C-alpha cells in the first residue's frame, strides 16, 4: 500500500517537474535597463540629501558643515539627474522601462512566455 | 509509514540532484524551460522533506520504537510537549530539521522572486541553496539516517535526557537553526552577485529582511541557550565560553558586522569586497559550528558526542570555502572598481568600519580560544583547554570599545563630521556619564571593569535618548506637530533608523544584566534544619521541610523554602532532586526573580533528620538580559516592517535640484 502511495506521489512530482521541458524554448529574463540603474542612483543621492537635512534639523550639524556637505551631495546628484533626463528623452520612442509592480511584471512574463524570446 | 519517510528523503535527494543538473543546463543553454523545471524540482524537495519531517514527528507521537532514533530519545510516559521536540532532540533528527528549514526557505525565496522578469540572479541563488540542502540530504540519507530501524524493538524507549526536558529545548534549537539557515539566503544571493559580476547593492536590498530576521533568530537562539544553561547545573551558567557556545556566537559576530557594513555599501557604495567576505565567513562559521558541536573533537558539555558527522561538515566547509575563494579571486579586480574612499575618519561610515574591526577581532579571539586545544595538541601533543579567564580578559576590553562606538555612531554624520560638531554632540552624554560614576561608586560598584561597563552603558543610553529627543524636537519645530505626534511621525517614517536604535538600547540592557551577573554574583552554602531561618543579602529564608512528589517520568524530593524580604512574604521556592525512571538523577534549581536581582536556590542534599544543604545565589540584574532581548526583537521587527520612506522630503530635494539644473546654477 505504502509502495503504491509513494509511487503515485513520485509520478505526480516528476510530471510536475518535467512538464515545462515540453514547452517552447524561451529565456524569461530581461536585462536591467540603464534607466533603472540611473534612477536607483538618483534615489540614493536624493535620500542622502534628505538624511542630511534631517540631521541638520536635529541640530547635529553646524551650519557650515551642513552647507558644504549639501553642496557636495548636490554636485554628485546633478549629473545623475541630467543623465536620467537624457536617457528618458532617448528612450521615449523605445518600449517602456521594466515594470516594477507585480501585476505588470506578471503580464510581461506571460507575454514573454507566450511569444517567446527565442535564442 | 516509516518506509515512506526514508523513501521521501531518498527521492528528495534525487530531486535535488535533478535541480542542480537542470540549473546548469538551463544557464548554459540559456533555456528557461530547464530553469522552470529546477524551480519546480525545488518545490518538490521541500514537499518531500516536509513529509519526512512530519512522519518523524508522528513516529514520536505514536511511540514507534521500531525507529532507533525514537527509541533513543523518547519513552511512552514522556509528555507530548517533549515528544514534539523529538525532531531536534538528537543528531539525526536535528540534521533533518536543519535541512528541512533550508528547503522551506528555498521555497519561499523562489516564490518571492520567480515572477520577476529581471530575476536572472534566482537560478544562481538556487544553486547555492540547493547545494546546502543537498548536503543535508546526503547526511540524512547516507550518514545518520533518522528512519533507521532497530535490530530489536524495545517495549519502551530510553527516554529523553532529563537535561533536555526543559522549555529551553522547545525554543533554543529551533531559533538557533532559524538563524543559521536564514543566513544561508543572503550568502546565496552574495554568491549569485559574485558569479554574475553584478556588484551593486541589489543583493543587499533583496536580502535585508532575511538578514535582519536571521540575525534576530540567532540572537534569540543564543539567549534562549543562556536562559536554559542558567537553569541547568553544570552547564556553566548563562555564558561559560564553552566551545559549543562559542561556535554559536562566532557567526553572530560576523553577521552583526555584516548588518552594519552593508549600510555603508547601500549609502556610499563602499566595502563591496568586505561585505561579500563577511557573509561568506558567516555562512562558513555556521558550518564550522556544526563541525565543533557534532564531531566531539573539542570536549563540551553541550556537544552531541563523538561522531563522524562532524567531519562531513568539515569536508563540506573546505569545498564551500574553496568555491568562494575562487570566485572572490577571479572577480577581485572588478570588485575594486568604483569603490569610493572614506572621506573622513570622523564620520558615520568610519564608525561602522571601526565597529567591524572590533567585531572581527572578537570573532578571531573567540575562534582562536576555541580551536586552541586542537592547535596545541597538533603542535605539542598536549591538549590545552582555554577557559573563561582567557575569553574575559581578551574580549571584555573589545566589548567596551564596541559600547563606546555604539554611543558615538549616532552622533556622527555621513561623509564627514567636524570636530566641533562631534564635541558639541558629545557634551551631554559625557557629562551624564561622569555624573553616573559617583552614583555607581555609592551603589557598591567599585571594580574597574564593571564600572566601565555600567558607565559606558549610561553613555550609550543617553546618546540614544538624545537622538529620540532631537528627532522629536525637530518635528515639533519644523512641522508644527505636537510632541507625541512628532515622536510617532518620526519613529514610523524612519523605522530602520529608530528600530536600529531600539536594538542598541536592548543590547545595552543585556550588557547591564551580564555585567551585574558576571561581576557581582553572591554565593553561600548553608546547612539548615526544618524550621530554621537565615538572612542573606536582605532576604529572610525559612526552610520548612522536605516534600516529595511522583510524576510520570520521575520522582522528586524538594526543599520547601519560604522567602521574605523587607516588604514581607514573597513566596515559596522548592529546589528539587529528581530521580528519573530511565536516567541519572538531576538537580533542579528554584529561582525567584525581579528587576534588581535573582534569588537562586540549589538543593545539594539532605539527611535522615530532614536537614538539608542549600546553596543560595544572588544574581544581580540578570533579568535585564531577558528584557533587553525582547527590546532587541521588537526593534528588529520594527526596522524590518515595510515602510514608506521620506519620499516627500526626497521629492522636495529632487524638485529643488531640477530647478537649479534648468537655471544652470548647479555645477
């Protein structure tokens, strides 16, 4: 009885595992877009400025320190913002940025699976 | 059903081999079908390992003594409570439990990421999670199988070791394993980043919750172990620097260093190599801990006994370290690119770096002390044991430095802080610390080390309280909020920061508790006749006689002691001698605790006229360790809870910058 039960479980498991091999070949991964990386750098830079603002508001920095640190942070973030604007302009005609929310990413994945990005 | 258990484990092993093969083919051929099959195979591994684990627990519940493992660790009269813990009571079951946890964590990791279109990291992550699961499957299938049958089926089992019949058995092993296993996930992500040569902070962000929760469980596991050891005579108290205890704290040191240094990578893009090394070390040290605990190579009261399993762990450790070293060396040049330098030695990132150095020094000192008996035996032929004096002498000053940094770090800013700002921020905590010194002296704390521990604790607590105060005040001043609203707004919107501060506060509570317990313990032996009273450190203790009881698995003789203090009757303590039907007798202590101290009674023996030998121990401030632990847990959960960051403030900064860009006023 146990042997039969186990055999059924094994067969079900193997069918479940091997089933995808009978689909069309596809490669379901997209590369990270440059814009995603630039936006991530922008977010980090802006968060650093807001952290600095918070510390100044708390009175932990002298005005002199605050102004000089904020200027240097701004100098670092400014080119990132410029780059983002340039890429965004260039990519206006291209397909949209990688979606980040789950519903959209499910859709994209499904489209890739159905249409297949064949290698 | 027993056969189903062993067959499930065997099939899990075969599936895990298929998973690995499928991953290699899928990545090599860039064929997503094989990757999908690997994900599904991994689901299968966790399902079949779950079946095996449930069947083993079921064997304990149904007293199935055909199994060698159940017969060795259970008996019919054992309470259900302890039968359920049988899964991790011994070598075989605990290894199955460990492997099962990894398979479940793998299942969760895949579920959370498999639908992300940019999750190319996932197959690589799965390789390392699967290799770890496979390793445990090799052990439970071929080295120490939990479903092995006995040659002769006994009528009843041997019973669980009395020392293991303690609530600590329920909480200590699972929390410790949850910590070890959880840290496998960030390790696997780090290896994926290393192989893919994608050295951004994505893997740190992806595993932040895993890392923090695993660290929390590791902390809880260590503290539960201390709580348990405190209640068992002969286990060296809360912390005895025993090799097995040390092997649990080694990965804790590196994991704590990792927790801090990843913040620098997230904020400043620094320490990429260092973070990878730290998480690899953490993983390796948890495997090393298993080697120490399970090989019996170094004698310990907590070890599983001598076994060849430990050497299998050692072999696995060597292989894993070899793979990691290969990838680190081959990627080193790329890793060093775009690694910004620290701007100033007085900055938050520098203080994190110093914290890392101290934690690694603590780790190294503890590691060295732990393996020294092996080194001395290899070199001189004589096994020299290293005891608590070595660890206390070497580690206590390092812990003090760590405390100082805990106070200093919140006062510093990222990038650089001027000396004048630092001095200004240090004035209040330093003044209050100086004020605390005479108070500590008046409280009777006069030895060098405890004075420093308590004074530095005051320093940290003042610095942390000041952070909360300044943050709230800024909200009141700049946003026009009331004090309670400003406080709530601050701690809700900056969960990570204030959660971290709470963890630090909890740690300080633990330090205070351990300093009180370690440096100011009082102990005295008494011989008492029935009705006799003694006065000890403000307590009046009256011994009223012996009492006996008969339980399912043991009989006991207890000494009834009434406890009074200046406020009157406090309760009755009954320390016991237990005589188990199937094990050696044991001594059970009785404890009465309050925030100031624990009254701890040990019943050493009795004579025919009912007079007894009683040891009275006063452990000051020990409860603070347990309170601090819960603060640490709360702080960690608070820091990990999903949060809406200071998006508004960041958006304002973005608008300001964009405006300047348009005007061309920014460089």
